[in-house]
C-alpha cells in the first residue's frame, strides 16, 4: 500500500514575513498535491492575523507521495520585499519543513496507558463552530514527551484519530533516528533552529530564481513553482541522489 506523508511547516526567522512564507509553502505543496491527483487534509494550524501560519500540519495521500516529497525536509529561505516594507528593501526570512511518513497501527504500537489526552477549545480562524465546542485534542506521549494537537475536525473523535496518526508517524521517525544514532550515524533534527544558515533552498523573488543548494542548481520560473510545479526540482534532486547510491 502506498505511503502517505505528513508535512509540518513552521515559520522561522523573519517575524510576520516568515509566517506568510510558511503559508506560501503550504499552498505550494497543496497545489503540487492537486497536480498529482493526491488528496490534502489539514490536521492542525496556528494562523496569524495577516493570514500567515506560525505552524501548519497537513497530510497528503496518494501514490508515491512520500517518495516524491521525503527530501523536502529542511529550512527554506525566502528573499523578497514584504508588503509592509515601504522603502523597497529586500528581506530574508525562513520557514522549516519536516516530512513524516504515515504508519499504520500494526507498524508502531502505542500503549494507551502511555498517553495523556487533553480536550480543549479550538482556536484561530475557522468560524464560530470550532470556538463554541471543546473539540480540539492534544495528545502527549509520556515516555518521549512528544505532543500532538489536532483541531481542524468538528468532533473530538475525529481529531483524536488524526492526532494519533501524527503521533505514530513521529514515534516511527524518532525510532529510526535513534537506530541511526546507535549505529554511529550523525543525527540531525529536520526542523533544526530554522536559522538562515541552515537553508536547503532559496526562493529569490526579485531575481525570479529558486536555488536548491544541495545540488547547486537554479530555476527561473519561481511563480510557476510556487503554484505547485515542483516536479522539475524533485526529479533533479532524486536523480542526483540515486546516482550517489
């Protein structure tokens, strides 16, 4: 069965502009999903007043979704003139992307006794409905301290099921990272600190250029890429990755 993917995007350095860039990345991956005939489901979001995202978590389901998107993890950097910049100065901001492979219940067991489940009111945009009911769910995995929140569904049960799906994916990622560490491999957190120096890709709007620093290759159709045309970048990176194997 084809694996799905859970993507977490968090605003990094750059204040409000970073949150707007996080929203742009969310749209980019959502549009890419549409072009691949995949489905996208929002799991959790923390939206700003300016329609940016401090954090957004969503799932993409479809044939080959994980294989195509697994190397998107890392810090993405944007260089552009913010809408609020009156002097026309180019700002640099970042957002971090984490990629988690979805796993089923048989692949990773979660003991209910290891969970603390809190129910709370949904917050942020979403209409009056979500704010009237305590439908949001926060699950804490006590042995590891991992915490997952889901508030986008209308019922507690639906949010709980989605939160458990994200938790299983996080536990699997942690288990694999721990195994790598035990074998002496260097472990690096996907999210990192989201500082500008940790970039894997730069989106330069004034020069209409996007550069993937891992393969040292640039493209000059930024608007099209931000509208979901990621295939050329993904194919170029995977081709180089496969050559090195």
